[in-house]
């Protein structure tokens, strides 16, 4: 069993702390995605696991070994980089073979292993080419083949799809998912793209400002965001967030009145709901009533936005819905689709257990994966 | 770019190149086929000394420079074809030296041209690898030190390159000549008397040391610039793939620097084949001369004020042909790379 364990791992540069004492247990064969905006410390965390950066504090375990003092090559990890990191002077074949060569693996096995790895990423007929004669997608597949040829204990992938165009990104993404399934190797994947995170991950680690915001399955992250950062980062569009106050089970903000929030403490709060959990109707009548700020046709739906105080709030209407900017509309949102966050800390507030509303907000989300639909 | 615009941009440098490179070269080539010398005439001179009864007169023939109406020596230029080259290359003497009992290589190297060629080639081929190697090593070292120290270190490293070549050679000479401090230090270390300027081979080593010291900073700066553009992802891939420091150098850094290494090698070959300052700075004429020095010495007027222009021309043509020959392998390599990468 080869998992990866982070214990209190911290990275400091002078007075700046890039990663704040993070803890994580990654199971064997698990596909974990570090997701966050640029500069959130996700790549640094991965580089510490690879051994390219030394943690300032804490322990990193791969399998049962503490690897803090091991060189990258002794950690039994393979890494795929955003800019491919291929050896431009070597052919594709030699690129894939490189890890075997420098690790002095028995030379008689090289050819078979290189060809097998190349076949797995469908590179078979490009082996004699040089990297500069390949397209971006092909280069990244060479990098993948070079990572798998050694059969490492852990794969590390640092934004491997970021340099590819949108169409290629989708197909390479599928290829990575399938590869991980075939090879059954623990994989850590860094990205800022939430769709990659949601589609690939067994578990997603959402990071911001050097801290883990939430660790959970894509469904958990989507359905029960732990704080306003996660809520505002995940989903397309991201969750709507409105500042207001809860009083006796009723959330109120300018132009907004959402009753039925049973079990939440009174006081200032941030209310969140997803665009697809609201119903749009022309004219007043819903929990939110305001003039249309913008209307976007997505093809499969129409996105209607209104202003609530400083925030822009969007809801998905059927694709046939039409309105002009300035027309009065209302959004109907049930209390079940609402998430309440502490307005000071941004943390999620669960309703008091005794009066909890039955069931999670939408139990069927995990299978339908709505965020993918808008991509 | 339009052909006309291109022509306008390129014209000044084409004109200057024709004026300062092509024409002089053609002129030198032509001069090497001609020989110019003073015309002498034989005159009968009668000298009479006062004597008893009759003066004693002797008539003798004497050759003297023919003068023209204005009193200047008359010059005559004749086409001699490759005669001047034969005079320089001395094929008969070479055959003689290399024939059985002819004295072999030592005898060959007694001939001025071959002595100069031997030294020039040794100098060129031995300094090159050291310039490249030391330049690369220093560049790697500087690239590895703390960022704040790099500026001052680079400045200090560049000093030898900034110094005027002859001054640099002189300063090295003064360090080692006679009781120069480094000679004294070496004598103290080795416990024996040294006279580095008395023998050819020690002088030769000093000259090469000087050249490496002088040119390595150039290689260093070029390589250091190249190191800044090494793909960090590739370097880190190699680290994770398990490559040792040396393997990273061999498979990532050196291939990346290869065009620069070829460039520095080309420049260095051309420069060191034209070695000249060292001969002057170290006053090594008695022991070691270079091809370029040979040309220079032909150009120096002899006691009668004559310069051996045609021999100097031939000698410099031979030097140029030598450079072309020595560059061919590298140029072929670059051309092949260029064609592969398109």
C-alpha cells in the first residue's frame, strides 16, 4: 500500500508562509486533485512531495517512509510538468527511456517497457521524432509515457493540461483518467481548473492562501462547500453569495427575503445558492425580486443575473426564457437549496441538529454532475 | 520584407565589407603573385688615386640601385606566380627534412613557416578545450551561488577579458620573468631555480595559460547567459527521473548550450589561430613564433628599408586558408544541425 501522508507540512520563504501546516492522508491508488487559484500553494505542496522543495516544517511520508531527507529520485515518484519538461535533443523513444537509463535499469528490458508505455498513450508511431516536431498534446503524452515507464509508486502532475487547447484538454483529461484507472497508481494532480478537478478526482483538496479550505469528494465539495471561498470557487457559475442577516429563520437582504431557514442562529450571515437551484419567473413573487442586470444565452439554458446589494446573483432559467435588461424578474429559491455561512469567518453554518431540515440539499447531484454541463 | 527595403538595409554593410574586407583581400591575393624589387644597374666606376708620375686608376663594375629622374629608386614588379609561396613553404627543404636521414620533424620545425605553423596549431587546439571547459565550469559555479553575490563575481571574472591583450600579456610576463613574484613563489615551492623565459616549452605553456586566462571570461559570460534559459521544467524532470548532477549536465544543460559552445569554439579557433599579442608580449620570437607574427616580420623593413610585401601577402593568405580549413568541421556540423532542424 503506497499512500502519501502530509503531517503539519509548512513552507516558509523568509517571513512569507506559502503553505500553512497542512495535514492530509492520501490513500493507495487514490486520485487526489489540489485545486486553487494561482499562488495558493498547491504547486508548492506538490513540489515538496516530489522533493523539489524542502518543507520548512512537518513530515512527508510516501508509503511508510518519511521522505523529507530523500532526494527526488529516491522517492519513487514520477512527475508531469505543465511545460512538458521533455529533453529536446532526444527522440521520443529516448525521452521515454531516459528514467530507465539513468536509473540503470536492466538494459534488456528497456525496449519492451518503452514500447508498452508509448502504446498506452498512443504514441507508437512517433517514437523516432524529436519533441519539437510534436504538437502540444503529443508532447504531453510523451511526458506521461516517461512518467509511467518506470511504474512509480506515485504520479505527480502539475497542471499538465494548462498549455493545451480546450478540445485537446478534454480528450487528454479522459486519457489521464483512464490511465490512472489502468495503472492503479496513487496520483496527485494540481490544477486551477475546477472542471478538471471535479471530473478527475476521487477527492479534491481546495486550497487558498496556503491553507486547505476543504478536502472531500467532488460531490461533497459541490454540495456542501465548507466556506464561502469554496462556494465561490467551485461551480460554473460559482455559487451566488449574498450578505444579509438571519432573524427567526428568515434571511433578509436588500431585495431578498428567504424564509424557512430553520435551526440557524440569528445574526449577520451570508446566504448562498446555486444558479440551478433557483427558478426564474417574470415579474415579482419570488424570494429575490430585482430588475434584470444581464441575460446570457448558454444554449442549454439561459443565465439571468440581478444585483443584490453589491453582489451579482445569477439563476438558470430554461433555454426558452427571454427578458430584456431592466425587466423585473424574481428568483424562487427554496430553503433546501440554501447554504448559510458565517459572515465574519465565511465558515459554513449547519442548522442545529434538532431542527435540521431533512436530507441534503440535492441528493442526486453526484450522478448528474451539473457543473460539467455548462462547460 | 520587400526586396528594395532589404537592399537598403543591407547596402551600407555590403559596401563597407567590400571596401574593407573584400578589396584588401583581393589586393593581398594579387600581391602574393607578384614580386616587387628595386632595379639595380651595373655601372663601371673608375677610381683614380694620386700616384707618382701617373695616377693609378682602377675600373670596377658595381651594381647600384637605379634611380629615376627624381632621384627615387626605380621599382620593378614582376609576376612570379606561386614562387613566393614556394619560397615560404620550401617544399624541397620539407622533402629533404622528411627523407631518410634528413632530421625528421625537428629539422622541419627549423623552417620558419613550419615552426610558426606548429606553434599556431598547438596553441589553437590546446587552448580551445580549456577555454570552453573553464568557461563552462565558472558559469555553472556562478549560476549556483547566491543571487546577491553574482553581480560582483561576474564583474571580477570579466576583468581579464577587459584588459588590453598586450598589457595583459605583459603583466603575466612580469609576474614570471626573472625574479617576478610568481617565479620566486614557484622556486620556493619546488625548491629549485627556474627560468621560465629561457626555454621554449615553458614559454609556450605560459603563453597558453595567458590566452586561457584572457579568453575564458568571454566563454563564461556567453555560457552564463545560456544557462539562464535552460528549461527549468526539463531540469526538474531530469531530477525526478533520477539523473545525477553529471547526467543533468550531460543530457540537459550541455545540449541546451551546444549552439553557444559551437559559437565560442568558432570564435576561439579564429582568434587563437591569429595568435600575435602573446609573441610580442612575451617576447618569444627567439623560441616561438606564430603565423601572424611571421607575416608581421616580413612586413618589418629590413636594414635597407625593404619590406617583403609579397612574402607577407603569401603568408597572410596561407594563414587565412588555414583558418578556413580549421573551421570546416564545425561549419559542416552547424550546417547539418541547421538542416535537420530546418
